[in-house]
C-alpha cells in the first residue's frame, strides 16, 4: 500500500466505520468520525507536497507509482501515479472534502448516517479518478462517483431534487459510456487493430495504460483520432460542462445541498477538464488540432453566454451555477491555446474555480440556512445586519471575478496571455472575446453584491438573522487564505505544473519548443533533453 | 451408443429419474397419505446436489467430439456445457429457495412444481450439451413444455392461465419455425450435426434455401431469448406467471436459449456469418432500443423487468454477432452476471409479495431503505449491475460485449448499446428513487430466511465478480475454448 492508495481509501474506511459502527441516531458521533476522516485524509495528502519531485521529467514525472495486476487476461492493471496536475487536484479534493463535511453540520438534519457515508465514498471515487493511470481503472472510479452524488442530490436536495438527480446521473452516464467506446478503440489500436474496418493495430500487448497510449497516440491515423476524440469529447464536455451540454448543471447545483454543490463545483466539474488535459490532448494531437476551432468557439459561447445568463438570475445559487459555465469556458480556452502559458493558466484556473466557486456556494448555503430562501429579491441591506458575512462574500466575489492579488486574476490573466500568444489560434480575437467575459463577470457579481448587501434593510425577516458563527468563519478564512496565497505568490503552483504542462504541449505540438525558443526558459531545457 | 457413453449422460439420467420420483413422491406415503409439502424443497435440493456431483464425476472423462454418426455426434460434454450446467444447478437451487415460501402460501402442491422444474432442467442440460440439431431441439422442447405448464401452474388464476396460453401458442409457433429452419438446413447440408453442417457449408456458396433456413433458425431462437421483434409474449407471460416461475423463465430458461444460440451460430453456421451478422445486428439494435424505451413507461415491476430482459437479449446478441473468442467469453460472463442480478431482484419482489401481497408496482418499493435496509441496498447493487455500472459484475459483462462488438467492426451497434444502457438506468433508478428518495411506510419488514439467503448469494457474486472478475473471466475463456475455436477456424466466404 503506497501513499496514494492510503489517501484514496481513508475516506472509504471512514465511510465503512460510520456505516457499521455508529448508531444512526448518534449524529454527533457520525459528524466526528466524518470530520476526523476528512482531516486525516487531508493531512496525509499534504505529505505529497514536500515529497513531490518538481524537476522530474519523462516517465519519472509520474510519481508515487503503484502498479498491481488486476485483470491480467484483459491487460488491466491497478496503476496509480500522479504528476503535478493530479497532485494539485488531489490536494484540492482532500481540502474541499473537509469544507464539505464541516459545512454540512447544520445543513443536514435527517439521515445523517447515509449522508456522511456517501460523502466519504464520493471522496474515494474522486481521488481515485485523479490518481488512476490505467484507463479501465479510471473509468471504474469515474462511474463510482456518479452513484453517491445521485443520492446526495436526490435525498438531501431541494424541491425538484428527483428531477435534478436523475438528470445529473443520465447526462453524465450517457457521456461516459461513449468515452468507454473510445477507450476500447484505443485498446484495439494498440493491440491488434480492427480488421473489419481495415485499421491496422500496432501489435503491442493489450493494455489500458494511459502512459502507453500517450506514447502511441500520434501514430493513430487522424480519421480514427477524430472518432475517438468525439467519444472523449462527449464524456468530458458534459462533465465540464461545455455550452450545449450544460443544462444539467443549473438544476443539479440549485437542488443539491450546499456540500453537494461545493463538491460538484470544486471537484466534479474538474473531472471533465482533467480528462481533456490528461487524455484527449496528449493522446489525440491531430484530432485536437482538427477540432480546435469548434471547441474554442463553444468555450467562448460558454464564457459569454454563462455570464449573460448569470446577469438575469433571480436565484443566487443559480447565478453562481451559471458563472461556473463561464469560468469553465476560460479553462477550456486556455487549454486549447496549446501553449504552456495557456495550459498552466487553465490548470491553475481549475483550482481557482474550485476555491472561489466553492466559497460562493458555501456562503449562499450559510444564508440559506438562516433564511431558507435564495432569491436575491428577498434580500437587501444585509451588510448592516451581517457585516462579517458581507466582508467574506466580498472577498469571494472579488476572487471569482478576477481581482488582482486574488487567485482568480492569476488564472484568468495567464489564460488570456496564453490565448493571445497562441500559435494554434493564430488570432488575438479569441482572447478579446474572452476578455468580455471578465467584464461581464464583474458585472453580475458586483450587481449581485449590491442587491443583496447594500441598500435599505427593508425586509423585516432579514433584521433577525445572525452573523456567521465561528465554524463558518473558520471555513471561509481557510478558503480566503488560499485565495490570497495563490493571488500573491502562485509560483509554487506554477513550479509543480511546469513539467507536466510542457510534457502535454510537447505531445500535442511536437515542434512547439523548436519554433519558439525564447518564450520562456524551460524551452531550453527541453531542447537539451531532445538533443540527448 | 455404448454403455460407456451412458456415463456422459449420468447427470441427465439422474435428473430424469429424480424428476419422475418427485412426481410420484407425494402419493408414496404409507396408506396413500400425502407426504408433507415442506419436504418437497429438500427433495429438490438433494436432487440438485446429486446432479452436481454427477456432473463433476463425469467431467473426469474426456470425450472426443466428432461429426460422424453415433452418440458422440449428438452429445458433447465439453467445457461449454459444463459451465452452463453448473450455472443452471446454482440458479435452480436459488429458484427452489425462492419458490418454497411462495408456494406454501398457496394451495398448489410443491411436488409437481419441483418435478416440472427438474424436467425443464433436464431439457436445458440436453440443450447445452447438444451438438446435433435434433438433440438441441428435443432438449428445447422438454424445457419449453415444462415452462408452459409452470407458467400456468396457478390454474385457478386467470392471469396465470392466460400467460400459459399465450406462451404455449406463441412458443409452439416459434418451435415450428425453428423446426422448419432445421429441416431446410438438413435438406441442403444432409446432416444435423453442427460440425457436419459447418463442414458442408464451407464448400457451399450462398443459396436461398440455406439462407432461409438460417433465418428461420435465427427467428426461432430469437423468440426463445425474447429478442425484438419476437418479444411480444414476454411482458404478458412474465407478468402473469407466478413470480418464482418468472424468475426461472427470465434467468435459467433464457440463459439456456443464449447458450444454444451461441453454440449453433458459432459452431454450425459461422461460415455464412457475413450474411446473418447484419440481420442479427438489426435484431439486436431493435431489442435494445425497444426493450429499454418500453420499460420506461411501465409501472409494474414484472413488466418493467420483462422489457428490460428484452434489452438484455439484445446485449447478448452483440456477443453472437461478433463471432469471436471475446464475444463468446462475453456471452458466458454476461450470462452469469445477468442471472445473479436478476434473481436478486426477483428475491426482493417476492419478499414484498409474501409480506404484504404487494411488490408488483414501483410504488410498493417506497421507503424500503428504512423498512428493510439490507434489501434496499442489495436491490441498488442488482440494478446497478443490470445497468452495467462499476464496480458491479454487470460492468464486466457489458464490457466484454461492447468490446466484442467494437472488435468485430460493429461500432455503430456498440454506440446504440452503450446509449441504451444509459437509458436503462432511467427506469432502474425509478426503483432506486422509490426506495431511497421517496418516503413511504416506516414499519420494518421482518427478516426472511431463505429469500435473504438468495439475495445474499446474489449480492456476494455480483460484488465479488465486479471487483475481482479474473476467476470468472478465466473460467469463461477455458470453458468457451472449443466453441470459440470452431468459429475462429472459419474461412469467410466472399472475402
């Protein structure tokens, strides 16, 4: 058992402890076990941070590797390992796990035992997905995540929870089964090919190893790449969610309990973008370039559309949900710039979005617990009644809209730089359109803030609410500390990302580092490596 | 046939003898007194155990399978048949446990019921061992005739007799079609042995009589596995038949039909696969689409599962269409995972039926998570398995079938299959929704011994093979080796 397995299965063990050893009426004990599990898991995962070798390249870039035979006759291995991208996402997951558990203390009043069990199981599924280096294993974890989330939305959700839960489930499932077919096609190409379609395989032993697919990806004929990419696209784009596939997201977010929304926004949506970064781009470089323009156009539509729809929302949670569509559009845009700058910004923005949007959902959850309404019209002048809450909300909103010195700015700025410089785009116009999204982002968040916190405190209901308590303050301060850290000193994160991002760029654009020798220093290193 | 050959028939002989004994057992008491009903279950279980021992005993003997005349041209005792025989024995034991409590709540005798089950099982044994169309047909008829009676076993209930009547009439027609196909194939090739047919076909070019024969054969078999458009009997029969009989029809009986379908098409007529693959592909696509979409609108659980079983027939057809080693392995693996998940669901339905004479409607499952937590959890696992969600065994089964379809170049069919399995989650999750997401009655349901045992076994198998599928996969590879090797030898015409 290596460290990654420990991190993955600690939540599962905690879930089993709750399931079998804690009485269902003892809510306090259930919370204690769940919190302890989440905290221990986070502390253990922190161990990865100092022990991660940031300079490693090639196959050594995948660290803390553990490989066991799982289903030998199919070539399926139980293969765990993380690079810098996975590292950040694993840390984000374990961290948000604590936030999700602690934020549920007062939000969840019935069936606590099942709730915390499911929440911890979900945690295991998510960490496993980020660690898996075998496609079969990845798919198993990917699907395992669905079921707990379905129950979390469906049991503890709002008024239309049944509809939202099944919609979430079916949308994601439909996408992921198509991804399964793409995985199979990769397997066949690596193995014996598909004689029926006159596709010659490479004749390698059958495997689902992601690293092996990275090696052979560029050998796949572009026509086949196109179809495989399409399968991946449906699987990941629904999860992101990209523009025409986003309709499940507002429903799921609005109906889910606070912790469900936090996990959904912070981690589950990242599964889609992570899938693109980890699989679609490096394995299918030709198809990536072939489909670049449609995907970027969809991302831009997502950015602008998400922001415009956010502007007109009456429900705070729905507003934040649509803002996710806009933010994830940025992530996709940076990724498909296909240069190190854009990709780094893209991965960093995944983390940022998790923190900022997670914080916004948390805050909306706080106020919902007090007033049981999320309609903006029910509020006004809250800053007088809840000054601390107002301050916290302001920081979270500013971080989300990308104010300098907070995390959102770093991500969005890097993405825009990457998009503007992108040779793959060949035009500045994409970056310009995306910049409109930033302006609109400031508009809907500030307008929301204005309507909720300023003006007269004219609703008598609002005059009775209490300000945040210590538990809530602690949660938010932890998130804000991260926002400021990333906003002021993002270098440690960029350091972790440097090698993996270069690796992906090299896979997609093998000649990138030859063409642009002076973009940034890492390119020199790459040429040295290539020369050897 | 020699006395030595009779050794290979030992399991079938034991079953036939045992079934006859079960029939006369109740009147064998002293002075004509009836033997008590409660011992019927035990008698059946003992018979199954003895049969299992005899299967193991005979499996020590090695037998050549030849296309020449005589016993060995009719009856094979290969890994394929042993695999299915052992599966049937386990399934029958579980069906027996399911039936016991149910029958005792009624005025119908258990002895004749178990006797009919044993006769059906004997027929299934002949089916999976048959490598001669006559053997297969006779086995099929023995199974079918027993099933018709079983479906109408509650002879005073209108629904049950109606189901039996429909099943019988349509079943007889389909048998006739099958027989017609067999006779046409015999007319062209001059033999009924599957190897002989394959040999004869390898020298033939496509001709109408042969194609017609193969299509008739396929149509008859599609009726037996309930594939669209030969599926219309399924919902009515599943709904009307006594629930344990439905459990038997949807698992053992259906699996036996899968087995002979695979055996005939892999060993016998694989030579013309380019001609029948596309026809079966359309049948498979229709079954998956129709079965899964029709199931969405059903409020009766028995009908819902009937339609879903039509969809599952479509999935299994993927393995047959592929005509490959992986396809056959998929059929074997899928049979196992499908059977255990389905039996588990029937156990849950029966549990509700016996407790409160409910369980047929989706609404009856409301609040089950509070009333019977174990059953609700087990039910979720079974439904996930049928839907093919990891880490349940159903995923492994579906994986093989999709793999086989993609590998055989039927990518479009695989796309339909995966999308339909997403659709199927919609109605499977209607039950999950009722059990966990809706609050219903709160009174706990008392534990029930034998039903609980069935559910526990099914749960264990479903989870175990989901997480550690290697033993099942390897066994399927070994068991299917001979049949798959026949299909691999083919020399496709026209290419």
